[in-house]
């Protein structure tokens, strides 16, 4: 045999190496995320190098500046038309810079900013050994009640890590609704989930509950993300790619070049359907839809209230953003398959949340269930699958997040010896003691209940209108019924605050620092403005309602 | 001239307004203001009457249109008056008798610290009553109709501190309301049938309407008349109405208001003429009532209640006559007028007696009073003779005519009605004689008798001046009271005769009501004679029972009929059992239903949602693994559902 | 050998992991079951990558490992702190909040 | 005419100002410092009087002969929801606005001392300011809901007015019961919650219908919908129209209230102070019946005709049932409440009788019932505040010690039983005639209502005012000047409108003609052409 022939038996001629072209990253358009993540890393460095005494202020400064800057960047981008005309896919197809993502990023950043304020509040708890303390543990690592903790308290430690964690979470959330391929989606999911797990665990008071909340949240969250990941795997298997655009094409059958393998998997709809279902399930877990909601009450109750407020607001925004993108960009071709299923989910979520909330006795748990019910309302808007559907959901998310932040901020104010007095019975007669706080909280409750002239009503009307126009009239009817049920327990709290005699040993209302005041004030302002003159924001959401693919 | 009509109503209305809003500062002169204003409208009445006499019979009707009241689409209600002979008759009767009784009350209510208000109410009544008879459409008539009802309510219940008075007032108003229902339905029927409810158009176009519709309207009007005129079955209130001060009983519950029903029927003559059925029912109602009232009158020992029964019965005569159609209308009105005189006189007499007897009303505690109050005795006696129809006195003419007309209806009906009327005359003679004897003759049973029996708290404040248990000192009443009595007595003696000379009254009313002379199967003379006979019989029996034998101070148990009659022939018990008790049970049960059923459904729903919530809560059992299970199950369902949608 | 079998294996592993999460009490074990599920996903990715003949799946597998590692860090931190306060790592003991 | 009304429109936004004044007044009143309680009262009173003046201006500038809607204002508001800020008044609205503006000053004056704090609370607690501010807020919202010609705009205030009402009912009970009386407090908050939930449920179901309407019609503007219907561009499927109608009607029937959705009213009126009770039944509930006329009939004529028989029967039940329950009550205020239910039955019956008399009568009835109930309820309130009990059995012989009080009470009662010569008679008779003309049987049965009305009114008067004087009321003072100032004008008005209702009917009739043409109905003609 000839030498080359023999040679060719165990070697093959290598292809000449074609040069790898460097990835093209539009830093400008990714700036919001980059700023926040960068600030987070700075925060970590601060923890490492800045002396303990001054960490709090440095961290606060860094976080606020970062959020503000990032928000400014978002506004700039939106003003630059990236939300509408120049919307396109950035970072090699990983990130979509378009209306929804910019709008949601803006909302997330504002909630994050207010979140920072509530995190930084240190006037509510009585000073320990002359050190102002916030609502985070002196030293999360030390066992509550142990000498090491007392030492830490005496030394005036505080968990200033909370700020970088918050920044990481926000960074993840910024990516989540903008993610344009499944991998980015998953990574973003983890990036914002993990810090939240930690934040749940570090309450100063009631640490046992806090840690329990963290464990539950973590295990269930990991469980859910495992499902998501498997779903992603199946979708990848179906389409041979994780890019939203490609998958969408494959689903629609408009993919340009079909190789045999793809042709083979494309034929197998089970892959697609099961995969899609599992990914969607992961997102439903994050928005807290029935039956994936059960972590919500426990985590909301156990976590430090500022964290709860931030989580309740921002997580929903991010997760719904991702859900919208997934359903509207990736799976529109599957509409007729997922819409009925979503119908079911929306119905049980609306009713379940509202009904179970009736018998709650803890204000934080009650708000948790109410958040579940609201997830149901938003789902009704998601199902519309019309441009109106998108914009109405965006508007609802914006309205809802501020109300939630404000409400939880008020919750932090009502305190007794054991910290926050979250048991409803302790709220009796609050309206007599401190009318202003009670009135503010009443405003938030009325907004939750969807009373006209509050943002809650405008949002509810928007999503129901979209749903009705999308042909989901029955959903609207069930929606109003569950709103009626929900109204009952919001009203109950108002009755408690205003019409029942205050208990002698009832809680006191702490006078907060300007930080929390700002948070609450912003909440009220947004609630009323969006309720009375929502047109401008509806326009905003309307313009932002177009996805790029 | 016609512009004066409004003044007829306005004068007393002004009086009412002034007296009721005036406040205490008018207490001193209030009663005179009231009396004068009543007199004013009487004078205006006289003026208009004179003017009317000056015209020919056909163009005597005056109308005055004030303003449009309720203009809505085709529904055009006007405020307008119509003064014709019929109205004029009433105007004179009302304002005349009214003025007299105002005068009388000045004395009678002397000791009552609320006299001003009493006169206010009296004026209010006059205004309403005049409005009733002057209205030119049924809706405005309805206003007066309920207005007199209100005045009667206020006056019956004038002594509100007496629960019995308050109850009687309420009862009167309620029973009347049932009648008013009839009137309002009648008006609605007229509106839907004729598109109007003004006298002129409606009565002119009865010809075009179906008889069924006219019968319906007629019966509804009759229902109204029954309520106002205390005819069976709505008579129950009149007896209790005697709780009011005696002048009220005289004016409202004898002379004027209770006769409004007769006015209504006669006014609606054309409707009844066109509907024999309605007429028949009317006559039956009248006949039944005249017996009913008479029987009740025989059994009562309370002088006012006895007179009330008699009133009921006499109005029965009028309704009967009105039901007879053109042959009766005129006599109905004529009897109405004469009855107005003598019955008012009788009541005033009764009042005068009570005034002298510490407001004792039980005739068994009277007796032999003629010596002590001669004027009262004489006037009361003349009234007595008039009502029993003693030849030559008012009652004789009017009642006799009615009896004739009843026979003249012809056929079996005629005979039945006629004989009923005769029987009524006999009973009338009986009970009136009884009253007369028990009051003014026989031994003086009031001596060493505690007056005002303790269980019956003395009505009139006068009693507070005399000791409640002191022996009464019968005395004649003051001039201000006797003069009206005398005037009325004169009326009750001569009115009838005056009207009958040359059938004046027939000619006078004929243009309005129409008149047809009815020929009784037997000669008029026979009728008159038989009337005399039964009259004598009735009076005789009464004399035998109460004139010859002493009257027991405590009423004997009496026969079954007597006892029934004392209780208004048990119809009060019937009302109590059926309406009052039944109503109470109904409302009670409804309150229960409202609370448990209607409210219960809602609360039940709420409770069930709450229960559901409680059960669903338990799923949230705190174990992370069970949460994981629900997630896993949820995922499974989600996947399965998605696959099912595709049917893979 | 048919790469689909690898998928079956992946599914099997995933199910085993899920079942473990549902039935095991010890937080650590539960957490390791989650890791097992993640690795099942990795297997699936690699298998699909082979089927489609593109490298995305394998790259994702690496990402997954990183994420898993991060989860371990956070997860163990939480679980350990819980253990130190309660002296037990049983997830069922952590049930203060319910209803 | 158009030009004329344009002339009227030129000039400043009268309707907005009329509604805005009390709104601003509410804020101002609420802002008065705690110590200056009396100042707050006077401020509220003056604001309400100024509003009354403005209402009179509306009354004057409105021309009955003119366009259907006058003094129009229209501005863009929420384009995305197809919502415009559109105001305009027809005769019915004008009458009811006048009524509202008229009653509020009396309500304020009658409630002068109802909200004085019993013990000195923390300086931040300002019940008095709150009380009067809430009343003004209610006035503003009620007026706006009368003025709105945009369904969504109407809905917003229809719902929003619940909140201040809710606080008024739950927050301020009878003085008699306030002294730390736990039971009364729970009763009160129960009543408040019941009120709110009933109306909220109604409102939410209406919300679904409102959304549905938008999906069908694409706009909320009455005028645009009317044009679309006229030009045939709007064709609702029969089924859709009926569902939407039911959605709207349910909300209004709860508010009105119609049997069997009435049970919140007795609780609310029983527990609230008399002025607030008046606010509920005389002002707020009118929005419900008003809305039936303006929205149900105008938007869904076919469905209205379809539903008429059922609604008439329900109204009939309300009339009789309400009256019978009024007879059975032991509590003065609950009695008045049930009486109101009976009267609302009449109003609804008149609206759906679909005759000119019925609908004009119903509108007139709304006004008259407002005045008469106000008179009766406020006097009852004065009575209750003297004795400190709402139970009828606790009174007796009041007439002897307080004749003026008793007299006014009687007149109020007589108005309630619609005695001829007083305003309610006119409207009640019109309603009866209007109903009778088309549905004789129902008309006749309804007539029984007048007997029952007499029954419960006179029983109430007899038990409280007549009979021997009870020891507890022996030294009860008669009406004070303030109270007399409250009652006297109402009574005068009752008499005036009873004798000369023409001013009101002239304003109302044209509007009713429009409504009648909306539902394409003509009055039944008489069988006989009466000779003139």
C-alpha cells in the first residue's frame, strides 16, 4: 500500500485554522447592567478593604450612585430610540435591547433604588450599644443568641454585604427580561436568585424564621431552576440552538437550512412541548403562580421586611418580563397550546391567592397571598397575546411594584418590643394612634384592592381590558370575582386600623429616617399619579410594548 | 265673581296656617281668628249663592282656573274650581254649620290649653272640605279628600295623651286610606280610559266608554265613598272616632266629612247611571249600612257612640238614595243637608250635656236632666223629632222621599230596599227615643254616683277642674254654646219643609244631577202612612223599655244580639283577629325571613368562602418537601396539559 | 449506539434526583439530589449537542457546572448556618411558618 | 338651539367648578388644625352653601328646551382606555345635582356636633375635620357622577364615593352609642363593611360589563355611542347586550337598593348617624336609580325592554316587602330605612314602566324622596340624640313635651306616606299612573303600598309621640334654633313642590322624552277620545 494511504489510516490532515473573530459587544447599550454589576464588584472590594466603621456609608453611596447612573443610562437609551426604532439584539444575540427590556429595567432600577433606601434604614430598631442598627444581622455567620453574636453586636458589626448582594440581584434582574437566549436566561435567573436566598437568611430579629425562609426558598428555587434547565435542554434538543430567534423560527418552521438531525428532532413535538412547559414552570415559580406559589408566604414572612419588599416588587417584574419574552418571542407559534394551560394557571392563581388570603392573621403573609392573586391578574394580561396585552402587563408591573414597596415599607414602621408587629391583631386602632401612617397604608390597600383613582385600578382595568379584547372574557369575570374576594381582606385591615379601639399595649409607630420616608412618599405619589393621570405612563408602556426578535 | 271661589278655600286655609305656625302669642285670640275666618268663607258663600240665584238654572255653573299643577305628557292636572248648585249646597252647609260649631267650640274648649291648635285644625278641615267640593277634577278632589282625612286624624287624636284617642285617630286614617286607594285607582282608570280626570270631559264622554270599565270605575268610587262615609265594610272607624272632642264629632263625623262619599257618588252620577251593576252594589251597601248602624245605635250606652251609629245609618239612607239613580240623587243630597242640621244639633246637645255632667258619656248615669238644662233639652228634642221623621220636621220630608224612591226603584229590588228603609225608620225611632228618655227623663241616676269610671280616664281637661269623683252639678251651657244649638234646631225644624215647598230642591239640583220622578208601586200616601206607623211602633217599644221601667245604672247582660251590637256586631273583633293579629304575624315572619333568608344567603356565601379558605390554608403545612411535591405535581399537570392540547 | 438512550438516562437521573428531593429529609441530601438533577441536564445537553453536531450544548454544560458550584456555595452557607442554630439539618424541622 | 347652547358653553367650566369646589373644600377642611374644630365646621358649611349657589347657577343656565346635554365640557384624559373627561347635564341630572347641593348644607348643619371628639385624643386625631371633609368629598363625587357623560368617568366616581361613605358610616356612630360601647362599635363596623362589600361587588361586576362595553363599542362616550347606534355602526348581539345590561343593572340595583339586594341599607342607616343616613339614602343611593335612567335605558334599550317584567316584579316586591318590614321594625332608623326601600321600589318601577308619567314621576320621586326622608330622618336624629336610644319603645308622649319636634316629625311622616299637598304625593301618583297605564295589575298591587305607608308612619308617630308621657322623655327639650333652621326649609320645600311642582317637571320632561325615544317607547293612548 502506498505511504500516504497508510498514513491516512491513523491521521487526518488538519484543516487550516480559520481565525476566530473577537465577539462584538455593544457596551453602550449594555451599560445599565454593566454599571450595576460593576458596582456590585466594587461593593465586594469595599467589604474587603474599607474599614468596618465606614463601610455602611460607602456601600450606601456606591449602591445609590450605581442605581441612579444605571437608571440614567436606561433613560438615555430609551431617549436614543433603542426602545423603539433602534431596538435590536446586542452582545452576539445574548441580550435584546428593546422596549420591554428597557421599560422593565427602568422599573427594576427604581425599585432597586428604593430598596436600597429601605435596606439602609437604621432608625427603626433601638440602637444597640450606641450603634445604629438596620434590619440585618450583626454577623450572619454567628448563631443567634450566641456569645459571638453578642460580641458582634457590641462591636457594632452590621451585614453591609447586603448592598452588594442587592446589586448583584438587581444586575441579574436587569439581564433576565432582556435575555435573548436560554443560556443567558438561566444564568441571569441564578444570578439574581442566589443573592436573594442569602438576603433572606440575614434578618436581625426572628433569625430562625429568616433562616428557615432562606432554606425553603433556596431548596425550592434550586429545584425549580433544575426543571427550567432540563426544559432548556429539551428545547435545545428540539431546535439545536438556545437562541430565541432560532427556536422561534424552528417552531414556526421557517428555519432556513434544515440539516438532517434538526429535521429529525423538529419532528418530535414532545421535546418542544415538554421543554417549553418546564421552562415556563420555572418562570411561574418565580412569579409565584399557583401551584408553584407555596414558597411565597413563608419566604415573604421570614425574610427581613426590606428584602421582602424588594423581592416582591422586583422579582415579579423581572420574571414576568422573561415570561412575556418567552411566550411572545419564542413560543407565539405555540399559542394554541399554551394559552389554555395559562388560562387554567391564571384562574387558580387569582382565586387561590384571594381565597387563602382571607384567613391570614399575619400582615406579611397576607400581602404575600395578595401578591399571588395579583400574579394571577397579570397572567390574565399575559394571556391576551396582543400588543395591548404586553403594554398593559408592563403598566401593571410598574404600578404594582411601587405599591408593594410602599406597603412593606410601612410594615417596617409598626413595631413593638419583638421588632416589627406583623400580627394583624396588633394593628387594631392604628388609625387612632397615628392617622397619617394608617391613612398611607390604607391608600396602598385600596390600590391593591383596585379602587378607582389609584394605580391599582388603572392597572387592573388595563389588563382586564386587554384580556377581554384578547377574547378571554371569562377570565375577566373570574378576575372581578376574585377582586371582590380580595377586597374583603384589604377592607378588613382598614376596619382594624380605623374602626376598632386601639389596644393599650399595642405597637408604636417608629419615626423613620428620610430614607424610608422617601420610599413611602414615592410609593404614595406613584400610586396616586398612576391612578389619576395614567395616560403618560400608558403611552410609555404602549411604545415599549414591542419585542425585537 | 268666580274669583271669589278661591277665597272660600283660602280664608280658612290662611286661618290654619296662622294658628298652627303662630305660636303661643296667639293663644289669647286664636279661637276668634279661626271663627271669624270660618264666618268669612260662609259670607263669601252667601254672596256667591245670591249671585247664583240671580242667574238662570243652566248658566249657574262658575269655574275658576288657577294654574297647571302637574303637567307631564298627556297627564295634565289643573288646579281649578267648579261651583255649581251641588257644590254650592255643600259650601253653604259646610261653612254655615262649620261657623256655628267654631262658635260653639269657643265655649266648649275654653279650658283646653291647646285651644288655638284645635281651631287651627278646624280651619284646616274647613279648607280641605271646601276644596273637596269645589274641585273641578278628581285629582284635586282627591287632595281635599285626603286633606279632610288628615284633619279628622288630627282632631280625633286631639287629646293625644289618651292612648285610645291616638289609636282611634290612626284607625280612622288607615281605614280611610283603604278607601282612598279606591279613589286613586278610579282616577288611574279614568286617565287610561279617557286620558283625563276632569269632571267635564270624563262625565261628558261616559257614553263612549265600555260599561265594564265604567262599572270598574264606579265600584272604585264606591269603595272610596265607603271609606269616607263609614259604610259597610269600611265603617269600623266611625264609632271609635267619637274619642275626639264633641264639636269635631258634630262637624266632621256627622254633618260634613262623612257625607263626602255621598257627594262623590252624586257628583259621578253619569258614571253610575251608565252602570246598573255599580248602582245595585251601591244600594245594597246603603241598605246594609242603614240597618247595621241602626242596630249598633240601639245597643250603645255611650251617648256619642249611639249618635255615631245613627249617623252611619242615616248616611246609609243617603247612599241608598244615591244608588237609586236620578230618582234618588236629589233626595240623597236633601237628606244630607237636613241631617247635617239635626245631627249636628244632636251632637252639640250631647256635648252640652257632657259639659254639664263632668264629661260623663254613659247615658245610664244621666236622667231627668230636662230640669237642669232646658235649652239643651228643647234643641235636642227638636233634633230628635226631626231625625225620627216626625211629620212636618226636616227629617220627615227628606227620609220619606228616600223611602218612596226606594220603593220606586221597582221590581223585587224596590220592595226589598223599600222595606229595609222602612225597618230602618222604625229602629231609628227606637234608639233615638231611647237616647232621649235615658238622658232627659226618668230619675236622676247621677246623684251620689262617682262620675267618670276609674278605668276610663276622663277625656276632657275640664274634668281636671272639677274633682274627678265629685258629684256632678248639671247646669246649662253658656250662651256661646247654646246659640249655635238653637240655630241648628231651627234648621232641623224648618229646612225640610222649606226645601219641599214646590219641590224647590229638585229644581235647584236638577241641572247638575238630573232628576226623574220615581213612581212607587203603592201611592206616596201609603208609604208616608206606613212610615208613621213603624215610627210609632219603634218609639212605643222604646218607651215601654226605658220610659216605664227605671233604667239600670249598670247595663244588663242583654241578649246575644245586644251584646254583639255593643261590640259593633263583632266586626271589630274580626278586624282585630284577621287584620291586626294576622298582620303582626306576617310582619314578624317577614322580619325573620329578611334576617335569616335574604341576609343569610349572602352571609352564607361569605362564610363558605371563609371556610374554603380555612381548608386551603392547611395545604400550606410548612414542610418544604410538601411544597416541592406540589411543584412537582404542578409541573406534571402543566406538561400533561400542554401535551393534551396538542393531542400528542 | 443511539444517542437517544443517553436522553433516557438523563431523564432517569433527573427523575431520581427529583424523587430524592421529595422523599429525603436531610437538607444536604436534598441539595445533592438537586445537583443530580442539574447533572442530568448536563448529560442531556451533551447528548443533544452530539445529535445536532454543534458545540452549544457542551458549552452550556460548562456554564451549568459553574452555576451549580455557585449554588453549592450559597446553599451550603445557608444550610450550615441553619444547622448551627438548630443542630439539625432536617428540612422538616424547619417548619415554623405555616398556614 | 345648538348655537344657544354653544353660547352657554362658552365661558368657564361651570360643571367642573361645581364639583371641584366641594372637593377642594374637603381637602381644606381636613387640613384645619385639630384645635380649630368650629372653624372646620363653618368652612364646610360655607363651601356647601357656595356649591348650592353654583348648582342654582346651573339650574338657571340650563334651558329645558335645549340640547339633550348642556354645559358640556370635554377633555382628553386616558386615551388608551378610550376615556375622555366629558361632562354634561340633562334635566334629570340638573334636578339631582340641585337636590344634592341643597341637602348637603342641612346634613352638615344637622351633624354639627355629631363628630365632636368625646375625649381629648392625640393632637393628630381630628374626627371633626374628617367628618365634614368626608361629607364634602361625597358631595363632590356624587355631583361628578351626575355630570359624567362618559361611562368610565361615571364608573370611577360611582366606585370611589364608596370609600368616604364607608368611613362616614363606620367611623361616626350615634353619640348615644359612642361611649366605648364595644357592641355598638362592632355593629357599626359590620354595617360599614357590609355597605362597602355589597357595593364593591356590584361595582366590580359592573366593571366587567364596562370593559365588555368598550370591547363592543370601542368608546365610553355616551354621545359617540348614541351616534354609532343611530348610524347603525354599533350592533350589539342580543346576548351580549343583555349580559352587559345585567352587569350594569346589578351594580345600580345594589346601590338603589332593590330587593333582594337591599339588606345592607338597614344596617348602614341604622348604625350611621342621622345626617350620614340621610346622605346614604337621599343622595348616594340616588346615583343608582339615576344611572338606571341614564345608562341602562340609553345604552341597552333592547335589553332593558327584555328585562322589564322581571325588574317590575322585583320593584313591586320591594314596595310591599319594604313597607311590611318597616311595620315590623323596633328601631326608628331601620324603620325609615325599610320605608326608603319601599320608595326605591316605586322609583325603579316608574323608570321601567317606560311611560312619560312613570319616568318623570320617578325622577321627581328621587328629588321628593330625598327631601322628605331628609326631613323625617333628621328630626328622628334630633329625637334620638335627646333620648340616646333608637328603640321606638323607649319613647312616648313626646308630643306633650316637645310639640314643635313632634309637629315636624309628623309632617315628615305625612310626606313619607305621600299625603296630597306634599311633594311626594305628586311623584308617587305619577309613578302609579305611569305604571298603571301599561301594567294595570302591577299598578293596582303597588297601590297597596300607600296603605302600608300610612300604617308604618302612623304607628311610628303614635308609639313615639302620643300617649302618656314616658318618664325618660319628661324633660326633653324642644327643637333648638339650629335644628329648626335645618327642618323648616325642608318642610317649606315639601309644601311648595307639592303645590307647584311645575318648575321641576318642566326641567325633567324633555330629558324623559329623550329617554323614551332611546327605548323607542310611546305612551299608551286612552281608549276614549274624551270630549273637551
